[in-house]
C-alpha cells in the first residue's frame, strides 16, 4: 500500500489522483480518528499558505521538516493561533458580540425581566446581577431578572449556554427549559436545549447540579452528562466528554463520530446559512474532526466532502450539497 503520508500531502496540495482518493477514503474509514488527523493537517497546511502566499508546492522533505517543527511547539502555536483568531473574529464579524453587564439594582428601582439573544453566527457573553458568567451559543435566548431579590436565582434558556455560577448557598440558581430545570448553588456546567434534537443535555464540569422534571430528581457529578428526552420524559446519565460538550465557547466544536446532519446543523447556526442536502443519503454518515469558527466554510466543506463523498455549491446564504447517483 502506498505511503499514506505521501497521499495526504498530495491531497493538501490539491493534486490527488482518483486512485489516491480511493486509498485515502479507505484509510479514513478504517478509523474515525484518521478523519480528525486530516482536519488537523489541513489546518497546518492552510496556516503555512496564509503565512507564505507565494508558496505553490512543497517537497515531501520540506513538509516533513515542517511537521517536525510543529510537533515540538504544538500547544504553544495552537493556543496562539486560537486567541489571535478569536480577536480577529471579534473585530471582523462580531461573532462573539458584546459582553453584557448587569449590576445590582438601586433600592428604589423595580426588578425587570430582560432577554439577550445570540442570533445565528453569534456567541455572546453575559454577566448577571449576582456575578454569574454566561456564554450564550448561536441561535439561543436567555431570559433573566435585573436583580435576584427573591429566594432563588431563576432564569430561562432556549438553545445552549455555558454557566459559571457565583456560589450562594442561600439562593439556588435555577435554569428552566420547558418543564425541565437544572438546580445549582455554584458550579460550571453546560445546558443544550435545541428543539430539533428532542434531548436536553446538561454537562457538569465542576461542582454539582440536580436535574428536576416532574417528580424525578437526578444528581450529576463532575464529568457526567444527563440527557432528558422531551418526548418520553426519561433521563439518562453517563460520562461526559468535556471537549465535545463545552468547546464551542472557545470557538470550536470537537466532533467524535457525530452524525453528519448534526454537523450540518452546527454549521448552519455558526455561519447563519441554510444547508440543503438529501437527508436519506446521510442518515448513517458520521464525522470525526474539529470545526473552527475562524475557518471558512470552503475549508470545512473541502474536508467534509472528502470524508463523505459529495459535491457542493456555496452561495452567500445557502449551501447546496449534491450527491451523484
């Protein structure tokens, strides 16, 4: 079998033959982690092209030399690129939006309910009256009082948010989504409640939370995730992958064997586009890789279309996926 590294280099350089493509796809299917490697190598290649626009090709020796250099500085370089990218996005596209600060009310001021919405293509940071820090994901809405003057701190969520709750043993913090409530006193956790999934997920990073629905009460421990089925009212608790469930607030999604339709839905929210695709063709297709907000749609569809065979057309507000019969 030909050297897969050589074939990968040809793919990155855009000179992949039909024979090479078959070998590459077979290699990807052998192990889902191989597709994640393709995403990472594509990121590295794009970064070198951006830094040196005049480069048209590199030899195998040069590419290996570059990879060896990168391996010795992976963490530092990745962290630098990530924060630079976030800063650029904030200036160029307003992806992160403006942080919203709400302070304690004056004695003669009435408590008001407020709403903050992160539209498609946005992520917003919010500070509540008690100091709680909230990251609100795209296509989500948060409703909350201007002051927590009662015996609890109750807010309502539609969509997805990550909470860093200020500890207060005397006032429980309640996140309500429909007839499902998450109760905490002080902790870090994520709640995902997008209607199309029919599953409300709560992921606990630290502290402790209770899941309340009807007469059911479930406790979560750090590193656990609960899934509440809105149709059957059942709750399942299992081990959480924090990289998958909380990475979005850092500007990327890490997908591990995720259904392709779910990946498309993430892209729709983050880039505010509509993806048209034949649903029956992708029911069993799954993706492993990293979706980065600072990367272009072309970048991600270039990679995904190689992992799952299809053509595509990108227009300003929509993407059409074409599958050849």
